[in-house]
C-alpha cells in the first residue's frame, strides 16, 4: 500500500476516534420501584449493563416501596423529561390511578421523549375496566396506547422460549433465540399499534389447587418484545415483558436486547444492529 494511502487511513481512524470521544453521552433515566420485584438490585444491573454497552450516563429514580403505588417526585412536574434523551420505565405501579400524574408521564412521551418499558411497566397506571380491551381515546387507554399493546396479567413462573420473529429489525438482527429461566409470560389482551419483534412460548404443567381442582397442562404463546410509534411526533417506544427475575435482568442476552432497544428509540442504531458512531462501546 502506498504511503499516501496509509496516511489517509491513519487520519480517518484518528478522526473517527476523536469524534467518538467527543460525542456526548446519552442522558438515560431508569425509573424503578414498586411491588413484587427486586428493584434494589435490578436497577443496578440495568445501569451497569446500559453503561457498559452504550455511550450513556444513567441516572436512577428509585422508590424502595414494595407496594403497587410507588411515587416519583419528578413525575409531578409537566416538564420532568426535559433533561433526558430516553427513559427506561421499570416500575410496578398497578394502583397509581391519579390521572393528572399519569398524564404528565404519558404527555412527555407523546411530545417526543423516547421510552423503554420493561416487564411490570406494562401492568402500571391502569384503572377502570382495564381487564377488557380499552377503547381508543378512553381515559384509561393512554398508557396502553403509549405501549402499543395491552396486557393485564400472567400465569405461573416457568421458562419462556423466546423466538425473534422480525429478524430484519436492527434491534434483534443477529440475536439468537433463547429460553429463559423461570419467568412470567404476560398476556396480550390486544395489540394496538405495536410491531412484534419476538414471541414467547411457555409450557405450563398440570396444576392442582388447594381444593383439588386440576388445570390441564397447556402451551401458551404471547408477544414479548415489540416497538411502537406514539403520538403526533411518532415517538419511538421499545418494550419487553421479559425481566421478572434477577438471573434474567443480569443476563447478557437480555441486556444486549435492552441496549439495542434503547439505541433504536433515540435513532442511534444502524441497520446492522450496531450503535451509530460515538454511541456504542
């Protein structure tokens, strides 16, 4: 190779490294807390996992309550999202029904703030007859409309076989199907505007309750990973219902998926599934 070509390559490599070093980190907020999960540890798994994969600075809003009513002071302000590029919702807030409070959260996303929603976030901020399919524009529909899919419950903890269905999506391109440890398979009451990326199948063994009633063995399949575009600005929303147990949340395969979903939500994921220049690690 000619000396001139070698010098040109060296200069290009130097410029690329310089641009990457100068790229400001994404400002990520992880919201965690509430019922039924080890959020004290899981928030740390997420922070560490995201920062190891993405050029990002992760701030955590954590409510240590174990109830279904975790409250986050920042959500009380209509402009709570102004200092963040993307928010990771990992709260379990099934009984938060203050419509003004929830409107503050939803409106930030409707107005352009990307979101990543994990596991019990799908069962949060609900009221009224939420077990039935909500109607577009109803007062209890806004959170489900942001998610793009309505879910209300789950079966017993058993392994879930995850199969990626949209293999052309940069979020899952090249990722291998896998089977989780014991996890909760969330139901799909209705798919609103979500685009399915993966389905999960769970084999549930025969069960007998305390009264001796037998529930036959069954196999259940549901959407477990999807994307959505929300509101007039088509805000990018990524969601997965996987993520109940610590072994899953700290699994590299899970964190890879979450990191890719996060990068996609802010428009920093290339078609080959790699981070845009300056945004990966």
